[in-house]
């Protein structure tokens, strides 16, 4: 690819832009500075955040300067975009802890320590310019540039009007717009990245930069990523797919990508990995079982990016052991239980403890539907109590459905 914008187009990152000609020229000129924001609503990013993270990483690889903004201020307000009800408000201590954790995750993808030759990225907290802003001053200096009538036309507001939109959330787009204006003023940041649900907020920021700074800036949004089945990316029966290994173990993360639909695999390789586009041409002609190779490539590349190559290798070995009869079963997700507790434990309780079911009711339903296996034999008795005879060399293997494995070892 000849440049950043062309690669973004080729990989399928682009949904809407404010001015394609201006963006094309900007990325061909001397290094451009662009930003994406990440609110700290949890102590980890999830798969849904990977598109803006990887866009910033691509940007840096093309010699431009990315800015990652963490929302020390905006998280305290709560973004209504894409939400049907108000987010739970977090206290400042929790937000601060979340920011630190997210900053460490971002550093796996973006170089915040490199020299100017590598176009060192910036990691900034929007609380640094919002913390001491007095309310009256903010209304006079920033709020006066916003029309309530115009704000009411934005999708993030319109979608919430029927169920109710709090005044605190209504202010979110003003704070996000002001972030853009500050970054434009202080760091010559000329482009904001965001998901498609952020389009209205980004346009507001473009207009505010023109009014406050007399600068023309641009916006670029990414498509809402869904699977071929129409479900939101990163959502599973167990919940979100997190980047933190304590929330989503590397093996489960690896399996999430291995289990993607055939129709999704090449598209995901384009968007979620750095595999050169010319290498992906060969995968486009594959069908059915042949796509297994592409899925393994996808899972290994992404697990390596998020958790490191060693964890990706271990996850691959565990998958080979669970599904192919080769590899090392020790690499499967494992729970260690005292022998005196394991013998006599109801299977339903064990399924919940291992995370293969969220509740005993769900575990019971899993057994009744024929989706639970012990040492690869289907369980049909929901009252089953584990015995010493169930152990094979001090361990047993549980399976929920076709693809979720868990090893239990006697401690």
C-alpha cells in the first residue's frame, strides 16, 4: 500500500470521513497527528476496542504520530452513544485505577517511549485540561458554541430521548468536542478516529476546532464490527472478550478467533492483524475445511499481539491437545482443587466453578441438552457426583458444547 489512508481503505477500516480529499492529502504530507479516545469504564479494554487501537498502531507504522486519550474526565460523565440506558457512574479512585490498567494495555500496541524518528506516540488524560475548568467559565468559553437544537439531531441523543437522557450525559459530546479542540491547539492534532456511533460527536469537534482555533480538522470513523451472523464483535455467551488475561484467559481468547465463522476469517485477518494484504490474497480462494489454516493464523497473530508469542504458542498447543489428540493438555485452562473436595463434588457445582456455566441453572440446562462431557463421555445425569474413579492420572477433562474445554486437577 502506498500510504496510511490507502491501507485503511484496503483493510476495511473506513466507514465515514469528513473530507476524503483532505485526509488523503494530509496523510501524504509531513507526519500527521491523529487521536482516538478510550474511556475507562473497566480495568481492561475488550475486543471492541481493538479497531481504534490497531488504527493508531498502523498510523505509527506509517510514520505519523498517534495520540491515545484516556478519559479521566469523560468517564466520570458517561458516553450515551450506543447505550439504551445511563451507564453506572464510577468514583474517581476506580476511574484512576482503570486508566492505569488501560494505559499499560495500549502500550502493547503503540510505542509511547520511542524517539521522534519513530514518531513517538502520546498518552494523555483529558482530566488534565478539564479538572480545573470552572463551570461558568466552561459555559462561557465552550458551551456558547453549541446549539441545543443541533445537539438534539445527533443519533447518540435521539436514540435515548424515548427512554430518557440525563443532563450529565447530554454534556458528553461537548466534552469530547473540547478534547479535539485542545489536542488541535496544543499538539497540532488534525484528525479524530472513532467508531461509527461517534460520528455526531466527531463532527461537533470538527466544528468547535474551526470556531475556537480557526483550524480545519477532519474526522474518520470505523464500521461497527459484527460477525457474519450479525452479532456484535467480542460478545460471547460468557460475556465480553477482554484483553486482560485475568478476565479472558489467553486460551479462551485464542479459541474465540479459531471459532469465527468461515465468512469472517479473511475480513478479520485484514482488520485485526498486521499480515500484509498481499499475503491474504491466497486465503480468499479457500473454502470449508481449507479455511482452518487461515483461522489458526488469525488466532495466533492476535493472541501474540495481545498476550505475547509464548502465550499464543501455549494456546495453540492446548487446542491441539483438546481437539486433535496431540499437544499438551497441561496448557488447557485449569482449575486445581483439593482431592478431598473434588471427590463428592456435584458436577453442576464444578461447571460453575470452572466458568463453563455462570449459574447452576445454566449448568443443569447444559446437561439436559446433552452439551456437557466428562472425559469426553456425555453426561446425562444432572445429579452426578464426582468420584475418585473419574480422575485420569489425577485430573479430569470437562467440555461444554463442542469447543469449550476445562481441565480439573486434584491438588
